[in-house]
């Protein structure tokens, strides 16, 4: 079983970031994953971290296919994998319509866009030294069609803010050989009122997105779960909270459902800022 950490890096200065990632390695996490929002650019940040670490893998979760040319992505994947001894992982996704159209891009159906992007990447012949082994690539995918594409054309899929039951369904779709990376939020807080308040803050952006509504409806949630920041039932399903045993049980539930790797989003900041190490220590491999 592999375990990773999804880490917005903007809260660290460069030296502190390297020290923190090295600490993840020491705790037994096999990978650190860099999101792409409006902060540090993930490819550049991956190169910085790979050049200053020795064992831990660095992945993008996810690099947005609308904002980078597939030729440049193919070059970056091969270069980072080669120069790091195979420790770079390329995670790709379509993000969402609102975010991309606001940046001037024309939205396409996700399956159409991702197929065309993978085709374009496959057609690129990078004239540079090859990595010792083929670079690892995943696509972000929740529904059946994109997940099957991920299993057929890449090394597997990444899911985000889904349940162990969704992981079980995903494993059935992609088969035994493809990797299933599940990104899930964890919060070390035993007071239900405090935990749910903090969890709602973390879920705020996603609870308002139709895309997540569609996926969550398939898991048995409905309109009553999406109002007022999310029902207790929805919050408890999407954010694991409690003591160490409760956090470990949620992680184990993803493992039993077929996840190859659980990518931990540690919620809760310490008084001086930074990441709550209670979560990471509880879930250390």
C-alpha cells in the first residue's frame, strides 16, 4: 500500500518546503502531490523538489490540460522523470468548465478533450534522453468513461473527494492492473461540532459545484445534502475526522475497497501555521 500527501505549497518558503517534504519521506509517505490552482506552478515546483530530494516521488494532482500544450507536457514528463530517476508522476485533468472558460478556453466534453490530449502527447517524439523506465501518468476521473480511458491509455486514475464505496466501484471499472489513487481529506479533531465546522470550510468550494453534485448523487446523496455548506451526512462521508483510530479506519476502508494509494489532504493548521502533523503521524506508513 502506498500513501501520499496532497500539499498546497504556498504556505512554505522554499527551504521549509524541502525540509517538510523530506520529513514526509521519513514518515514513510511515498509521494507528495502538487495541485494547480492560482499559486505556485506545479511542474516548476516538482522540478525544484525533485532536485532536492532523493527518494520521495513528486506528482501533479492535477496539471490542467487546458492551460499547457501537450507537446510541452510530454517534454516536461520525460525530462523530470529522466533527471529524477523516475520519481516524477504526471497527473492530468480537465479541471472544470467555469475555471477554464474564465481563462479564455473553450470547454469541451471531458472525454473528448482528454482523448485528444493523450493522442497529441503520444504523437510527440521527445528528442532527449529517455528515463530508465517509462514515466507514470494518471488522469483525474470519477465517471465510467474517463476511468476506462485512464485504465486503457495511462497507468490509472486519480479520484478526489469520493467515498470508499466509490473506490470499490472505480476498481471494478478499471480492472486489477490499473492504479487507483484516492485523494481524501483527514482532520484530527474529536469534537463533532468543531470538526464539521472545519470540514465545511474545506468543502465550501466543492459543495457548490454541479460536477460534484452529479457524482455524489450516484453515491446516494441528494439536494438536501448540498445546502448550507453540506449536510452532516455529506461532511462525514467526505472528510474523515476524529482520533487516530478513526482516521486510520477511513484510510483502511479505501485500501479494502481497492485503492492502490491513498493521497492524504491533512486539514487543520497549527497555531503558527503549517500542516497539522497529527494527521500525518497517525497515517504514516
